[in-house]
C-alpha cells in the first residue's frame, strides 16, 4: 500500500469513528484526566475500540521516530558548533589582544629614549602572523633605521601563543620643537582561526621639553660693512646624557665673507664636528668674518648646534644672530671718465677717479687709499698715476706724502685720488665662453682714527666698482665678379663695356666678437642703373629683401648672433646678385654698385646700441683678388 493510500484509509476510518461518536456520546471528566504522556481508555463501542487499538499501534511508533530524529539532529548541530568553535576560534576582542606601550611621557629634545611595545594574547589559542607598525610624528626619529625621514616602521612578530606576550623595543630621538606634543601610534595586525586579519591600535602622547644643550652667541652691537667682526659661539651640556658627537653649522648669507675660525672647519667654512660632549661639559667656537656688498640694514646668521647619530645631524638648539649694520663712516665713489654708468669700448682711454667722504663724525688722520684694477682688457703698461704702483699685484696706493689732502680729512669733507689706464685694442678671445668682458676696481680707504662707537682698530671703508665693456661687431660689404665659391655665376664682360650688362655678387659679412647681439638689421641701397637679379642666399634662416620701388635692400635677423661668431666660427653672411649696364657717360670711370650699408643691433650684455657702417661699392672691386686694378673701368 502506498503512502497516499495509507493516508486515505486512515482518513476514512477516522471519519467513520466520528460518525459513530455522534450517535453515542461519552462525557469525560476533564478534571480527572491523567498527566501528559499517560494514556486513558475510553468506554466506546466495538468499532471505536477497533479504531483505538489501531491508533494505539501506530501513534507511539511515529512519536518515537520524531524524537529519535530530533535527538540525532541536535547531536549533529552540536558537533558542527564544536567543530566551528575549535576550527575558527573565539571572536577576538580588545581585551583578548592587548597592545601595551611603555615610554616616558616627557622627554628632553635630542636625548634618545626607549619606547617599548608589548603584544599580549589573552586568548587560550594562538594568534598567527602578528605584525607591528609604529607610526612616528615629524618630531620623533627612529634610531633603529638608517632612514631618518622614514615615519613608519614595520616589524614581523610571527605567532603569539595563547596566554603569552611578545615584546619589541625602539630607540627614539625627540627632534621636534620644544613644548610640542608628539603622538606615537602603534598598530598590531594578526590572524585568528580562519578569519580575516584583525587590528588593534594603541597610541602614546609625548611632550618634548626644554633643550638638553644651552647655546649662546655673542656678537657686536653694530657692524661696519667690509670690516672684520667676530662671533663667539658657546655651548654647554645641561642634561644627564653624554652626547657621542655634536656639530655646529653657521648658515651665512651671500654677503658674508669667512675670514677665519678658532677651529678649522670640516666643510665649506661653516661646519664643525666638535666631538663628544659629556654631562656638564662646555666649549666655544670663534668665527671671524665680514659683510660685503649689501645695502641691507640687518643681516641674519642662523647658528645651529646638533647631535650626530648614525651619520645624521639632529638639531638640538638654534640661535639666529641678527647683525645691525652701522652707516659706513667712509663713503666711497668710483667714476670712469667722470661717469658712474660709462660703457667702455675696446681701445678706450679710461680716467678713474676715487672720491670718498668722511661720515665718521671725527677727523680722520693719515688716510691711506688703495685701488686694485682687475680685468684682462687692462693695458697696465699704460698706467699713469701719482700713487705708488705695485707691479706684482697691479695695485695703486696713495698716502699723505703723495696727496696732502690725506693728512687730515675733517668730518663731512671729501677727498679724491685718480689714475689713467688704457684698454687693449683686441679682445683676448680663445674659447667660446670668452664673452661679456667687464672691468673691476676694488678700493679701500682706512685711517687709524676711530670714533667711539666702533669696536675696531681702524676706521675703514671698502668698495668695488664694475664697468661693462661693449661688444665689437665688424660689418663688411664686398663685391665680386669671379665668385664661384658663392654658387652664383656672374655673366658679362670685364672690363665693362658701355651698354653691355655685367653681373656682380655683393656679400654682407658680420663678425661678432665679445657679446651676443640682437635685433640686427642691415640696410643698403643700389646705385642708379643697377638691377636686382633675384639671386640671393645666406647661411642663416633669413635673407636680404629688395624693395624695387625704393631701391633699398633690408636684411632683418630675428635671432641673436652669439659672441665669437666669425671669430672662432664662420661669420654670418648674405649674398645677392646685381646687374649693371654702363652708359657712355660712365666711360673711363669705375661704376657705382651700391651706396653705404649700415648695420644696427643691440648689445645684449650692455644694452648699448651698436652701429656699424661700410662704404659704398663700385667696380674697382678691391675685395676680388682675381681682378686687377683698373679692370673695373668702363670701356667705350
């Protein structure tokens, strides 16, 4: 019998029993029913008894089956839960995996301290692949790594067993500003069971206190430009830490000139390695220099004292020395040919005047004036002066024995000396970078008389005066009859014949010596009776242009022409062809080909406008060596 048929049969029998119950009802006292799970027999008729017997046979078996299946299911679920628990482990919490940080909360700048990290596993099972990352702020340096700029440090710890801990220690250096609060963050990542990785984060704030080294710099109240002065740098270890090595760095402005120091510098005249500095020890360093060529009222020099760890300097203390410049007691002015803006030219005759004014407030006695001309273009054999000349140094010195005004110069008064010096007739060009020549004259005026407000052994003033030398451009206009090298063939007869056309080529050649030139324009014009053939070329990217209405030729060069072009390299050159037809009125004469040509340009070094002119051309052809004199005469 199938399950479906069995269900139908049970349903049928139950329906029959219900019908019989309707015919004969039996009242049951509910209050006297037995406890759940105890069966009670009912007095019913035979059919009902039959059904009851059949039900009694099936109902206990079905209930037992359900109970057994439930128990088995619960056991399986229990086994699965236990397996998952032991396979995956318990859920980690902050209390399970702890990160404990041990370090001082206040540190001194520049003194290393220990930063300890503990990773505590409070679980009964191990955690795997534990990794630690320490993130440092900008004011804390990790001395365990050679990379002082590195802010993150990672370390692999591995597995940490249940109920155990792992330790790591870091040597850190506080390098930030005093009174700054630095926050260190530590992140611990790990795996528990089969789950993804977890992280636990802890942080510690550390206050950087006062410097561990005392730094002091003594300097004069006022400085004179070009006068020597001294900085006294003193330092003392006020901490309880022995520094293995300290350094001092002076960051000079461009106007500072280093003269000497009490200890030889280790680098660039501004860096000293001073060795170890033990607790309570001190030391000093003296730096001597001068301030040159500045008009600033104040000059600042930062002095930095650092501790050296792992070949890196870490600043401990800094003092910015502010120097106040006193007005110069002697004001010096140098003139060339009575001008301060004179542009010299090759072969010039230069008259130098050195004037000075006493601004010290006292009379200056026994004044000495010294001048040193410097420049490859000076012709020292032409030097003329009433001072004393040192031929080894090319210096000139004036004293009161030579210039009576120097015996005593009253306050606010002036005096002057001078010399004359010629320039060479040629530029000394040997290399491509031999360009932009200038002349310099260094001057110095001093007196043993010293005003009360100066801390010096003499009153002095220094100056330096430069004169630019304009470049030299040579422009040459040439005419040729036989000019195969140009690539342009000239036709016609030579000597010239009346009413017979003859062609010539004209060359414009530019040689530039000592400065770059720009905005170059060359202008010229053809003579009467001369034609432009249209054949034109040049060795640059522009060629002359002809205006047939005006007869003018214009060559505009947009690009700069570099110095030494045509001197150490080929010149800039343009070539164009013309045609002439002599008339009978010109017989027996040279025929004019072109009027004067003029070159104009701007000297890129001096800003000076350059003008060069070359005379007109005719058929005498002095530049064509293949043509004898008189061959250019027009024949009848």
